[in-house]
C-alpha cells in the first residue's frame, strides 16, 4: 500500500511541477530532478526502492514503441545517412571514448564497468531538444534528423549496455563473443518484431471496440518485449520494429479509437517521463550518502570530464562528417547554422536515466554490483550538466544563428488540405449526379459552401501568404460558433442541475460539443 501511495504522491508532484515549470524558464526535466532530491531529503517520507528489472521493463518498451509508431518515416528515409551516422557510429564512438576516459580517471573502474558507463551516457535525447525548441520552429529536416537519431540510437545503446552489464555480472568478457551476440540479438529482434508486428496488425483488424483497441495498443510493446526476451533476442529492437510496422498501418484503428489512442498515449508518456526524472532525483541523496568514503572533489571532477567528453565527441564527430561530406560533394554552401545546432543538441535524458536506474543490485556471485553508486552519480551529473549547459543556451544559439523553418511544412500542410478539400467537392458532385434528389437539400449546398470557402485560404498558404478576406470571415465564424457552443454547454449544465436530464445524457451531449469544437478548431488552421 505504501508503494501505491508513494506513486500517487509522485504523480501529484509531477502535475504541480509541470504547472509551475513554464514560469521558471528551466527545462521541466531539471526541475523534476530537483523536486526528487527535495522529496528524498524530507524526513519521515518512505524510501522508494524499485527492482531494477522492473524499472527497465516498465518504462523502456512504451517509450520506444511510441517514438517508433509516430515517427515521420518519409523524412527519416530522406535523411537516412546522417541519422545512421549519429544513431549508430556516434553512439559507439561516444561509448568507447567515455569508457577510455572513465577507465583512466576513475580508480577501480574495470573495462566492463567503464563500458557500462559509456553505454549509459552515449545516447542523446531528442525529446528534450524538441521540447526546449518547440516554440522556435526548427527546419523540418533538422527536427527529423534529431528525432531519427534519438529513435535509432536507443537499440544500439541499450544492446551495448545490456551486454556490458552481463559481462560485469558474469565476471567475464570476450570481445569476439560479444560481437557475435550483438549481431544475433539484433537480427533476431528485427525478425521477431516483423512477425509480431504482422500478428498485431492482423489482430487489430478484428477489433471494433475503441476501448479494447486502446488497451491492446498499450499492451502491445510490453507483449512484444516479453516474447523477444523469452526467445533470447533484443526486446528493444523487437518493440521498435513492431512500432514502425503498426505506425505504417494507419487504417487499422477506427476514428474514435485514434482519438482515444492519442489522448491515452500522450497522458501515459507524460506521466512516465516525469516519474523517471523524479525517481532519479530521489536516488541522488542516498547515493551521495553511500559515496561518503570517496573524495567528492575527485568524483565531481570526473563527472565534469566525462560530461565534456560526451559534448566534445559529438562536436568532433558532427563537424568531421560534415567536412568530409562537403569535400566529397565539393560544396561550400552547407547550412552551417544547422550543423552547429546539431552538434550542440546532445543533451542526455530519459534513456540514460532509465538504464542507470535499471543497473542490477548484485552480480552473479551475490556480491553488490561494483561501483553502482558512482555510475548513478556520474550519470545524473552528465544529464543535468548537458540539460543546463546546452538546454539553457540552445534557444539563444538558434536565434543567433538564424536557424528556423522557412515555412515548408506549413505549405505542405496547406497543399494537402487543399487537395483533400478538392477531392471532397468532387465526391459531393458525384453523389449529386448519382442522386439528383440531393440537389434539393439545403444541407448539401451548405456542405459544399464550407469546402469551397476553405480553398482560397489554403491556396494563399501554399503561396506563403494569407487571404485576408477569408481569414477575417473564418475568424468571425469561429467566434460565433464558440459562443454558440458555450451557450449550449451552459444550457445542458443548467438542465442537469435542475434534474431535467441525467448525468449520462449531459455527458453524451457534452462529448458531441467537445468534438465539434475541436473539429472546428482544426478547420481554423
């Protein structure tokens, strides 16, 4: 019961911090870690000790599945080379670099332990980047590269992490065996993911209940992860492939189910992301207490060096690859502002947090996992260091370099809406030709007028401008519509309060009004 109460309390803290964070102009993740530290220091509160395996299983599958399901795969295909270099080669290079530095400057750090730390801090977190820059409208290509990197570096980093941890737990390590095992679990994860993705898609075609569809969607990553792990292959890659496969099948879910899925997944990921940062903050005070026998100055210095190594390796890698590409293509007009932003967006976050918290407590012999507390402390320092140093300066850097979206995505959306409206008008005309009696219906003409009114507005946006007359008319229409819907809501509430309708009736009508308001809000764009 205490565990349930603790989690409920953490969710309350998460909600309060999320409300206050916009006023502080500090990344939400940093504030959550600080809140976790404060909670851990409050005397009398119960300590929260979670099984590391549960932490990994609880948080990793849904986070990877969500990112894979909603990834813009057309954009990722167009930028496959930079994404592949950042998501695989850079991750492995960072892991090796950090391992070399850690082995050299941290007394008692064996090579397997050094590689564990390197694997933990090697993946960047594009979610933190996009969240920090969400109001700055970065170029779509840059956002796609960062999202693709974050999505695809997860499997590389996590597979490397689990192999390094296994070497520490077992007490033996063979580079040859590790390489063969890496290829086996990766290939097996992809194959099992394709099979499970096809199976899940087939099953979902037979579901016609939005609640069941939503439940199945949330359970899918956990089921895929468990099956893959039981078969001895990569559960992370399996979940990634399942998410990609189902994300490319948008017609599997009904319209009502898609609305529920979007809301459910958004809430679930918000809570999970927040809880991970709170949990990390709560681990810091006891970890620092257990490190009392170590020199804090030396430990802090090691954390700073490793943090700078992570940042420096990314800078060197990005610029080396860009210079090589420019030399091969004989180009001088490369968007160097985007290159600098890409090099500076190496914040560490959720992936590093989860893998650090998931470190085993004991090795195979029953002894405590060596240097676990030092790894947790250094990981927390690297995450906070990159979030504060890079996260707080990134918006100013983007503005200084003039890196911004030139309106390509807005024009693309306007063109899609324009073509969709034209298709709707064509279908309406076909239906009227098929059934001449429809022409006498006033509602048909009203429907056609609505679509025709959108065309000038979309056409203007396609050209990068605005149709002032159409915009004024649309604004007036939506003001009246919102006022009318508000009047309907007030009346429905009054009827419920007077006992003239039941709560069920009120909620059904209220839901219809909410959907209508949301639909017209989309139309306004």
